[in-house]
C-alpha cells in the first residue's frame, strides 16, 4: 500500500513539473497576453490530464493534489484551481475531434522524462467550415459556458461565432444560450448562406433580421382598401413618419436613406420603397413593402433592384446590397423553395399590427351594417 502511495506521489510530482514547465514556457511566449496562447495551453494541459486520469494510474484525488502543488511551486498562480483543471480536461475532451478531422499544428513541449510524454498545445491552422478565428479569440470562461450548455457541434459553433461577433461577456453568452438563440436564429426565410460567400458575413446577415415584425406604431387608416398601391403606400408613409421606431424594430446599425428612392438604369425608372444602410453588414438594405401574401414575382422585382443598386450605388469597400420583402403573410416552405432560384441575398419577412390597433381601425357594428 505504501509502495503504491509512493508511486502515485512520484507521478504527481512529475505531473506538477510537466505542467509547470508548460505554463512557464507558455507565459514566456505570451507576454502580451494573447488569448489563443492561453487556450492552446489549456487544451494541452486538458489532454495531459485526460490521458492520465482516464487511461492512466492517477488516483481519484490527483487533480486536487496537482492543483495544490502547482500553487505551491508557482505562488500567485491564478487559473489552475481544481475546478479549472477539470474544465481544461472537458475543453480537450469536447474538442479533440478538431485534431482528428483537421489540419492541426502542435507545439510539442518536451518534459523531464526523456520525451516519452509531451504536452501538445493546440494551434489550428486549417479547418474547413469552422470559426477558427472566433474559437481562438474568445476567453476560456466563455468556452466553458458554451460547452456546459450547448451540446451539439452546430450549436457550439454558432455561440462561439456569436460571442466573438457581439463581444459578449460570459453572462451575455449564458443569457443567449438560455434564450435558445440558436434555435430561434434565422427564422426569416432567406438565401444568405448560398449568396453571401463569407461565412461570418452570412452569419451576421442571418442574425440581423427576424421572420416577423410588429409594426404596432403605424396608423394604417386605409387598411382594407382594394387598391394595393394605396395600402402599401400608406404603410410606407407611416413607417417613414415613424422611421426611428422602425429602425429600432429592425435592430442595430441601421441608417435611414430614404423612401421611394429613384434610380435610372438604361433609361428605365426604378423606385425603391425603403432604403437603409447597415453599418454592421456594411451593406445597403432594400425593404420592399407588400400588402398581401407573398408572390414569387416579388423576388424577381427585388433581385432586379439589387442588381441596379449594385451597379449604380455601391461604394468601394461596401458589401453587395441585401433585400427584404416585408409582406402581410408568407408560406415559409414555399418561400424557401423559390429563393433557391436567386443569386442575390434576399429574405422574406412578415409584418403585423397589434390586435388593439386593428380594432381601432375597424368600423363599429352599426357602421359595418351601413357599409354592407
């Protein structure tokens, strides 16, 4: 029994030296506090702990013992508590597929026992369809929060990119996960993934728009008119009069550029219902208003407008314009089917006014009888 304790004690001391060496070398390389160096280190330590606790002969108190001795060896050391060492193990075990499925470079840190074991620090050099920059840029605490609550690979990729793009705090990303933002994203029917080449830009565009907008501040007095143009123009005018509310409804970064904006192309007039610029997307956003249900012809018209704006209006450094059809009703499955035919970034959302506002707009029972 004593021999076993001595053997474990020796192994723990060796482990402390291995991790201590890796820490010191990592700190020397990362004097500027580069986040990816910390993540690479934690991944390597996580692998080392995983191999020895899952497959080796370390005892059940190994991680606690190693944590205490590390703090004795490096007074003032932070971030290597028993809890954090366990989180490092989780970090490695949940992401080790990165090494199996991608081109990965490792920084091999030789250790005292002649190189039979090494602590490898992960450095991703190439990984298709994976947010590498975002992964290596967000903090370890953010990673731990994501791994604790997001279970599928796609969810994790999504929250990593979201965390990076929106510069979220740990509390912020936990709130997004609690709200199940992943499953509520991109509800608006769109073709952004296939028409916007850059993954990050497509992701931002998907995040930008909702599938339905409540325009409860508009006063559509002529709602129900048969003349479609009149109804759409009324809605448009009400939006223009309440453009601040409309922008707040749509989200961050929107600047109003005008309504019924005129473009001339080859002697033909084009009138864009609502024109915005979005600083986050670095794109002009065209919003076309439609009174009734979605029709495939709306996308053809919108695509043409985007083509004209791309030729006549886009400045150097800006991304191609994005178009949104805002209509009263839409069959999402049908819309997504039709969108496949178009090569310009477009989406279809619906709008509604509150039931209270609708009641205000409807005539009372006596007036209805007179009208009938």
